[in-house]
């Protein structure tokens, strides 16, 4: 891994842009988690009121699929939230924008498009 001068990775204005993007994405993700949690709670509540024999209930497989789908979305949202928190910490430490594979700078346009990017485009595409 190549040693970078972390202070030169992002300019102060780029740091400000990325901070704002990370904060906005975090707020959106927290709202998404809250909405999915309400959906999950509604599915659980409705399944309590219905028959519990999923195997013979024509709606049982649909309910099970919906629960699995909402749970998968919740898991993804929680993972994304953890990634956002880690990137915000890296931004505070001055290591944000450095590829975790090769140590090179991640292009600012890539970071704006994907604030939780951990690798440069070359490493992400397998070209490095």
C-alpha cells in the first residue's frame, strides 16, 4: 500500500461537500430504517391476527416473502448506516478518500456519486 499524505487527499471545500453528503445520506438512511421498522412491525402484527399455518394458508407464503424482503432491506440499511458512520470517522481522521486496496486517492467524482466508496475505480473494476 502506498503511503499518502492524507491532508492532501481532499481539499477543504471537497471535505465540506463530502461531510454534507454523508450527513444527508445518514439522515435519509435513518428515516428509511424507521419506515422499514414500521413495515416490519405491521407485518408481524398482521401475522399474529391471521392463521399461523403458512404451509396450508394461500397467503402464508406471501407473508413470509414480505417479511424476508423487509428484513433484507432492513439489514442493507443498517449495513449502509454503519458504512456511513465509518466514512464520517475517516473524514474526521483525514483518511477518507484513500483506496483501501492500493492506497491511491479515490476520485472526488466517485466519492460524490458513492460516498461510501472504499476503493478507487481501478481496484473496484479489478484492473489493479
